[in-house]
């Protein structure tokens, strides 16, 4: 299946989870994940299955002022 991972087209196997997508990206903590603009709690990364065409955004906090 194809998803958008941080706006990049990415191929994943069927039944892939948020955790599988994160394994490809290997982001440094801290970060948050949204699928189709909906926040996904960290505890749900392994169980939140992705669908073809999903948009996954991995967002790092921005500091400053």
C-alpha cells in the first residue's frame, strides 16, 4: 500500500501499523504522530493499522519565543 509519510510517498506492506511507518523514518524523540490530521497516542502505535492513501505526519516540537 502507498501512504504519505511526512509528505513523501512511501510503500508499506498491507496491515502495516504506525509503528511500522515510524521504523522507516526513525525519528528522534520527542515527537507526535497524526494520521489524517488525527493525533495517535504512543500506546496505539503498534495497533493503529494504516490504510492505503493515509497521510502520516511525524511532528517534532518547536521551541523558542
